[in-house]
């Protein structure tokens, strides 16, 4: 058991309200939860991002995250660059962009790399996490996607948007960790429901976990109980 991870778990969790149906009331609740647990980053859909950034500006340890090309990744590169610019101007300190999944599957690798690289260049020092939607990729496509993300200069390769109905697995994380360059971190997202799932993926090489805020709060309660029982031994 990784006691250090349990103690610092909140600093490895990005919380989100990025479903189409999420409301302003849910965004407000996420902000309260983010402040309570000091999660490392919080995400909303772009229409709520200026509000989210303003609410978190007094919390230096909680980043505001923005989603780009979300959830399909099929926006034009110009659109993704414009979205990135707007989100950065709104106060975002991290960007999670969706790769052009269909272009990758069509083997238009140059387009995919340039699409990512232009967002990375727009973001400058703000870290970009590239969502490759592993649920839709075979092993060869997954490997290629991770290599392209690495070449394009992104900070993270991320497993999914969470909109696919296939939970991310530790095996997928291992494949991503093997394929990506060593300096590129791994973020898991999609179907993360338990502390044990997180611990398994951390063992496989995962650095960050994207979780819906209600589930994240439940996992934090589970972690606190687990940590308490271990410290009493």
C-alpha cells in the first residue's frame, strides 16, 4: 500500500463537471468540494469556465482547467486554438484537449500532430493534456497516439473524456506508459469509481486521475478511512 499516495491523493485528482447536463448549481458544489479537499484542478464545460476561474482565483493550489475540442476532438485546429485562447484569457492554468480521433484512425498522423502542436504552442507554459480516447483505439493506434502526443510537446497523455462507456484499465495505463516518452505524464479518466482502481493505475504508471466530483468525494472518504486504519496498525 502506497501510504504517501493516500496522504497526497487530493493532489493527483482533477475533479470535473463536464457532462452536457451539468448545471450551475453542480458547478458551485464542485467548487465547494474542490476547496474542501484541495484537489489539484477543477474542470467545467467552457460556458462555465470564467465563473469557475473567478471562484478559484483566491485558491492558489487549485488550478482551473479548460476543455478544448471536447468531447469529440473533431473541431478544426483553428477552432481549438481559438478555444484555447479564450480559456487561457478566462484564467485557465491547465488545458485538456481531445485529439482528432477520426484523423488518427484514418492514419493522417501529420494532421493529428500539428493539431496538438498548435494548441501546445498557444498554451505556452500552461500544461496541455491530450485526450486520446483509448476506448476507440486498438493497441497499434494507442501506441501511435502516445508517440504523436510526445512529439507534439504535450505535458500529459490522457486516456479518455469519460464519455465512452468503457472504464479505463490498469493494462491500458501500462500500454500508455510504455508508448509515451518518459517526460510525458499519464492521466487516467473514465469509469474510475474506487480507491483500489486508482492504486492499481498508479502502480501501472499513472500520475493524475480525472474523476467526476461526486465520485472523487466518495473516493477521498474511502482514502481517509484506509489511511486511518493503516496508521493505527
